[in-house]
């Protein structure tokens, strides 16, 4: 393979000595020569490897390991390039690659260099294996407990077994003690989670929060168009301690998200997953997790619905930080 750009031009572009004319020559060759672009990609991969070696070995980085790296095919051109760059230039390449030759090389490095993976931190996982039945008082009185409409913790029930462990949550009816209205076609439960132990991460404004739950229905228990959903609402501390009713969650939250309601199927052997995710404001201090089932109906003044065999299990809350998209 023969190239029209001299080896020392590539060396100058990699170690930071390139002029504007050098960059223009390199851009022209990259644009018009497919073989050269492929070779340049191999060089960029080598550069990415040098970055990793530099981070892991620091000042101890030498050119010695490069002979064992099969990223460049042996050729007279590559041998000349290695000679022109030399050990010192290879070290400088770690610092200057992507800066010295402008946007063209930077975009190529981005295409082949390892990208930062998303980060995940599970902060709560509830399979309903411990604790008492949920309270029937609307909002939870303190973090770590479930409360809301009538529900209970059960073991294997009818045709449904817990998704994991020995217990699961059974939704009972769309009513809780002191509810301001007697009509309710949904059964909703809530859990308050203290986010303050994670305030240093949340304060960066770069983390999202994901809530996942699983739902199931006993065979023959569906009476209409019944659906499941999960939601999350975050508050600062002052707002969290002053909440009085579940109906105020959306209006008083710093941010919230709710998954699209999912129609429940009649297969008692499978659990249906519902998930929602949203970016956390830096001031977030408490999270209200909501899980619920409902019967879609436009009829008014119906009595609270009784659910005959509707279940929830394995509710998880995870902090997520994804790499920025360029």
C-alpha cells in the first residue's frame, strides 16, 4: 500500500508540531483516500490504547509493550512512521492527539476510542420479604414503609406465585382510611425513600433515577380494562415533611415521571414489567415511589373498586448516570 503523505507529516500531526497547511493536507488525504482512512483508524486505536496504558502505568509508560499489540500491520510505511515518531513522540501523542490536528482527527478518535460506560447504583430493592402489611393511611408516615389504599402481603395466592422469594404485595381496593372521596377505581401504594445519603452524587445534576416493578393477575380476576403503572416524585426536605395528601404529589414535586399504563394480561405464569426513569434535580432529598393498578373507566360516582387478585413484586430503585452524547 502506497501513501502520498510523507511519514513525517503524520508524526507532526500526532505530536503537536503540525502547521495549518499540514492539517489541510491531512484532511484532504482522509477525505479522498479510503485506504488511508482505514490506516488512520488503526493509528487512532493505537492512540486509544496508549491513553489506557498511560492512565494505568503513569510515568512508567514505555514503548516496549507496543511490539506485542497487533493493531498495525507490518509495512515499510508503518516502520518509517514508528521511526519518525520515536519513543518521545509516542508519549507526547497521548497528550496531544485529537488536539493538534483539529476536528477531523478528534472525530475519528471518538469513533474508535472506548466510551465511558453508564454507571448504576441500586439504592432500594423491595421484594416484600420483610416488614408488616402496608399502612392504609394514604401517604407514608416515614421513609421505608409502604402506605396507600388497601393492600396486604401474601404468599402463593391462587394461581400466582411470588416472582421471587416467598411474599408479594396484593392490591385489595381503591380506598384508604380518611380518603376524601369514596370513589376510586385504582389501588395505589407509596413508599418514601430518603435520598440524602446520595446527596453528593445528586448535587452534580448528572444522575437519573429509574424505578422498576413487576405486576401479575390471577386467572379470571380481570373484570375490565385493568392496567398497572409505576411513578416517582422527588421533593426537597421542607416539602417532603409538609405533604398531606397523595393528590398533591405531582403539583408539589421538583420532578416526576410515570410510565405509560400497561394493560394487564391474563397469563398468571408471567410477570409484567413497568419502568420509568427521569433526571434528578440537584435539590432532590426524598423520593415517593408509586405502584398501582387501576380499571380504566369514565363512569363517575362508582364505589371503590375491589381487586380480586392483582399483585406487585420486586420493586427496585436505581441511580443511573449515562455518558453525555456528543
